[in-house]
C-alpha cells in the first residue's frame, strides 16, 4: 500500500466503506481529497488488510442491530439542523451543509417563490417498525428458549430409561 495514505485514513475509509458500500463516497467521508478520492479508494481496496478489515466490519454491521440503531435515530433523533436549514435566509456554504445532521430528512426541494420544503421521516412509522423488530426478536428468543427447554427435558427424560 502506498505510504502517502495514513493508517488512520485507511481505517476510516474501511469503516465508511463497510457502512456505505460506495468506494468514492467512503473515501470522501474518510477525508480523501475530492480530486483523488476514487483512485485513493481503489488503492485501499487493492490492499488485502483493508479488504479483511472491511469484511470484518461488514459482518459486525450486518445484523439487525444496525437497523434498530437507524430506526431509533429516526424515531428519537434531532431535527434542529433541518429546521435551521429551512429558516436560513441564504443557503449555507457546502462545508456547513456537510456538517449538518440531516439523517431525519427524507426530501428537500425548492418551491416556487424561493422557499424550501423539507420533509422529515415519519417518527411514528419508525417507532412502529422498531416495535415490530423488537417484538419479532423477542418471539425468536422465546422460541429458542422453548426449544432449549424441551431439548433439555428430552435429554433428561432419556437418562431415566
């Protein structure tokens, strides 16, 4: 791997790539210059250590916990940056916009007359989906406990014979 890419930046790239799945976007989030983001990302992906780290992180993120985290963020997250953006007299510079937390925003569009319309994800729907996910998980845990108990009882019952 090229020495020009720091270990920290490569690690950040791997983290972002595991989450986003987009090489160029992950490179930008990791702090690579826009002019070389694609080629730097390709260089990282050629490195076997980076690929191992990405695979490991992807396995950790592939379970339902990341879905739960996203739903919790939609249900309970702040909308203050979206409100700030909506009521701003002028469009903030790109570096300011890049630092806004717009996770709860589902749509932004400019309306006739110069206004801005910002739609947020439905918190109630996020809560409903979170409840469904939690209930399904509880049901799987209950079923697993029942099977375990029945298996233990069956094993214990066979010893008496």
